[in-house]
C-alpha cells in the first residue's frame, strides 16, 4: 500500500511538472507545431512526429521530455551550450545544427553559418546573424560578435518561426519579412531593453511575438510599447518553478 502511494505521488509530481511548462500550438498546412517553453532560451518544438530541442540548458526541467531528433544551438555561452545535457538528449541518429564556434565543442554538429540554409526533415532552417551592436564586457569588446552565433528562421507547413538568439535589434532582424512567430530576447547587459526590443519588433512586424531570454526585464513594458501595433504579444513564464 505504501509503495503504491509513493509511486502515485511520484507520477503526480511528474505530471504537475509537465503542466507547468507553457505550451503553444500553431496550425500549419503540414500539421500542428507545438512549442514548449522550458527555461530562458530553451524550448522544445514538436511537429510531424519529430522533436527539436533548442539551446537545451540544465537549469530547465527536462523530466519526462523526449530525446531530440534535432538539436539547434545558437551560441557558445553556457546557457546555450550545455554539453552534458546535449549528450543526454541525444540518441542514435540525432542531428545537431550549430554555428562554427559551437562545433569546436560539439564535434558532431553540422555547421550552418550566417546566411546559409538547409532542409531537415519537413523543415527549412535558415541561419541568421545574432550579435551586439554596442554592449560588451569592456571598451571595444562585445558580448556577441557578428558571425559567431546564429539566430534561426524555421519554416514548417508554410509557417515561419524566428528564434533570435542573443542579439540586439540588428539590421538583419529589422529587415525580416513574413515572420509568423518570433521569440525575441531582452535582458541587460547582454541583449536589449524592452524598449529596444519593441522598436525592433515594430520594424519587422511578426504576427505573434514572445519575449524570451528576458530574466530581470519587465516584459509588461514590452507589451505596452507594442499596444496598437497589430502584433499579438504573448507573455509566458519562462522562469516557472517546477
């Protein structure tokens, strides 16, 4: 009896942890795309029977989540490049796509450079620049140099998803067209203020935008600044306690 209670308690706890993760579903011409917010810049994308993990980081709760068919990595910083968790989420046949700087640590990664694109399963994957224009740890240095990391535009069933990575409101972001869903960072000192992020988002005008990678920022300010823009701003808790 006692063992049965313990097992039930564990199962209920696992279910509760799953429920806490914000989950969004988007209909496309090829079927639904489901995106689960895990933590900070980490998310899981599911579509067509495949699982994509983006920037998996061990500070997130991965209990009960499936291993990856594809892992997308954006940068070399530890909140984007967590090798032990990448190894844990990998299985035979898992593909890894990353910028060249990341491939120095993850040797099996397929390198995709800024401006390059490729097909994977039913997805088109485009690598975009992500970098700082002005912010860095000291004079003359930037937290993210141009060309080192990747943002991504992912297309499935005619729907375009933009994952910005660690970036300021760079010209390449502002010039984007026909983005359906965007994930945009806003945290100092590494990326943007909510005001800067809102200004950049107004420039490329996605249909839907989610603040992510926003720890310490007031995302309600971001939403307020986009009032009247016609952009659907969706605020979700990427720092939930599980």
